[in-house]
């Protein structure tokens, strides 16, 4: 493999990752403006529960991570426990 091809490949992948990151930031900004996601630094567990009630577990995990500063795995596990408790409450 020659060096110019490898360099072009690496730059293309970096550009793709960067554009994906910018897209996520733009989407999060839109969600904040619409009131669906709390302002930066102001998230609470009530927001996590509200997002779960709206069936938005990915956003609930992101919010949980923002509150607790934990890993994605920890947030996923915690949100899944919250969701299962909520499902049990609906079944009763």
C-alpha cells in the first residue's frame, strides 16, 4: 500500500467522523431548543424519566451520563433498570 493512498484514506475517515460528530451536536442543539432535552448542565433524573416515558432510551442514557458522569455501559444498565421498573408499574 502506498503512503498517499493511506493518507487520503485516513483523512476521509477523519472527515466522516467529524461530520458525524457535528451532526450529533446539531441534533442535540435542536432537541434543546425544542424543549425535549434539558439545557446543558441542567439535566435531572426527572428529565431521564421523562425521556423514558416518551420512549427515547438513547436520549435518556445520554442525559443520565451527563448527570452522573458515568460510562455508556453504566448509563445503559441504569436506564434499563429504570425502564423495567416503569414497565412493571404499567403492568399492575
